[in-house]
C-alpha cells in the first residue's frame, strides 16, 4: 500500500532539489569563469614573453649604439658604466 507524503515533506524535498540545481549551476558558472581566467592568464604570459623579447632587442640596440651604462627615462640621459 502506497503512503502519501505530507505537503511539508514535499515542500522540503522540492526546496532541496531547487537548491541542488542552483548549486550545480553556480558550480558550472564558476568552472567557466576559471576556464576564462586560465585562457586570459595564458594570453598574458604570451604578451609578457613578447615584451621581454622586445626589451632584449631594444637593450641590444642601445648597447651597440651607446655601450654599457644606464638610462634615465625621466631625463632621457645615458650614463656610461665606468
């Protein structure tokens, strides 16, 4: 013989099902955000590597032109190493 659940019991189970669905959706959204951040992180690493290569190239050009020393970006002056 089947027994019927009370309205309160049905309501509790329904609420749990809804909460579970919401948590699963939030978890999915969080994982998507993590994936997007990981992609962005990789793009930033690539851009950082490009900047480092460009920095080395510029440093090499300046060293050939001026020799060893330091450059003040504020004044634009080159001070040779003694």
